[in-house]
């Protein structure tokens, strides 16, 4: 009798598995995807670049994230920058880069992608139940043709800068359509604000959501603006990741009171017109089927602060802040 009961139980359980499409005998727990994200380290151009990169890598290790990603303007390919590349590559998990505009100050994109061990200037990858897309907004457009940034050729009229080229647009449409996973994008220039043809990119993302019949493209992360905010546009949340190091003011900030003459002489190109943060800024993002949780970091401005200098609370349209705020997004 006991054998018959056991046999029936096994058969019934197997039947439920086939009918319901999931295990009726045991419950499986969803495994979230976690990553650490930072942007605009400008590591060789600030006094404590090594400390900032090392702090980010330690946090990623401590949080046991699945991968790390930086949104551009990281470091150069010369021997002086080897320390930053070695720190980055010391992370044992997957590692991803995005091309920033200043990464093109001395190199072509072919040189930079090869030197940073990137698969291409734009690419995608999967992690768990999510599909991640890396875009390259470092293209000039003169009204007739597109030219990629190379060796500081992009110091021209602002309207000609920061475009996604047609080849990449076509690839993006195909890449989105080829996956059934929820999609998250990364770019240096923010899609909602800094890309000059960002509206065209957003139309592609929104069209894919409509075609798929569900909220497929859920988030896009950008850097470049050295600020922090989040904005939802037609169901997609755009998150600005603050610089890990400083905010560019564009005019003298009394940095002679902030650092010694030796440091200012060495790093004056950036320090003179910027305000650095007391601690490196980065975020830890956790994703599951219900939504995203972003755990940010806080710092202060190295004095003299914006308040000390009677400054406004923004630089142009961007908030003047020394943090990355916590954020929750529902899918």
C-alpha cells in the first residue's frame, strides 16, 4: 500500500509540473541581478584618482555584484594610467566599459576599444533575466555625414556633437527585437538630455515596448553631465549617474584654497574650473522581475563649497549635487 501511495504522489507531482509549467513540488526563488555602476572618474586628472577607483572596486567586491560598469571618461591607455586599469581588471566578475567623449581626446575608437578590451564601440550582453545594451554617442554630424570622435576632433559647435549614428540605430532596433528579456541601456551622453538625437533613440525604445506588448525597455543610465537625477519619459526611467570625482563649473572656483600649489600646478587643467567631492560616488543596482533598487552614495564638496561661493543649486539645467540618490523603480 505504501508503495502505491508513493508512486501516485510522484506521478501526480510530475503531472502538475507539466501542466503548470513550474515545479509544484518545490518553490524556486528568483535570483536578482546586481551590478555596480560609476561614471566620469577622470582618474588621471585628479589628485586621488587611484583611491576613487579602488574604493569602487572594493564596494563591488563587498556587495558581491554580478558585474561592474563605468559610463565613460575613465582613464587613458598610457603607462601612467596602468594603475587604474589594473584596479579595474582586479574585479573577479564581468567588467564593462562605455566610451566617453574624453576617452577620445587622444585616441580613435579602434585604439580605445582594443586598449580597454571592449568587444566593440557599442554592444550588448545578457545577465540573468535581463538584456543590457551599451551605446556610443560619440559621433559628430555636420548635417551630411557622421564622423566618430577621434583625437579631440569634437571640440566644435555643440549641436554637431553627441549623436548616435544610423548604423548604430539600425543595430539597436535589431538587438532589441532579438531578445525577450527586459532591457536596460547604458550610454555616456544621457539619452534624455545630452544626446542631440536622443529623441530618435527614445522613439526606438518606445516603439519596441509597443511592439513587444509589455514594458520591455525599462531603464537607461547616462553619465557625462556630472550630476544626479532621474526622469521617467513614456514609461522608461532615465537615471543620471553623477561623476565619481567632481563637477565641472566652467569658471574659477578658488581651488587654491582647496589644494596645495603643487597639486594645483599638476592638476590645474581640471581643478581650476571644478569642485571635487570628498568621497567617490557610485551606485549599487539590484534588479528583479518587479523592479530596480538603486543604492547611491553621498559625499560633500571639498571646501570652498558652492554655498561658500554663493552659487546657485544648479549648473545650467543640471542639479549641483555631491551625491547619487537612492531610487526605486517599478517594472
